[in-house]
C-alpha cells in the first residue's frame, strides 16, 4: 500500500521540480502541482486503502469491550460492587405479567 503512495508522491515531486526549473514555470505553479497532483489525490487514495485496517481495529476494540463486559457481569455480586444488569437480560418471563387490554364485544 505504501509503495504506491511513495511512488506517486515521488512522481508528483519530480513534476513540481520540472515546473520550478522550467523557464516559463514558477515556484507557485510548482507548489500547486505538488499539492494538486501529489498530496491531495494520495490522501484520498491512502484513506480508501486504509479502510480495511481501520475496520479491523474497530472490530478488535468492540470485541475487547464485549469481553470486558462479559467478564464484569460474571463476577459475583458482593453488595458494594453492584453490577448493573439490564432488566430481563436473560429472556426469562417476568413474575407479575400485566393482562392485555382488549375491547369489549
């Protein structure tokens, strides 16, 4: 991945050098050549090519958080250390069910 980025930046740098040393060129034109042909497109390409790596990092972080939550919920409840558990977290039927409201015939 980085080889393509480095190679294109080198090409854009050489284009900027040619622009700066040309009799009809200028340093401002060389700077714009380097920025618009080199840095800007390669920043977009680098972002797109780095997407799978960012996804792997995010998934690894989420897995670590899930594992930490699972370990924290498995610890015994000692009174002071009250674990917060969502209601009906184990999909069990509640003890005091409310009767459904229906229309009278």
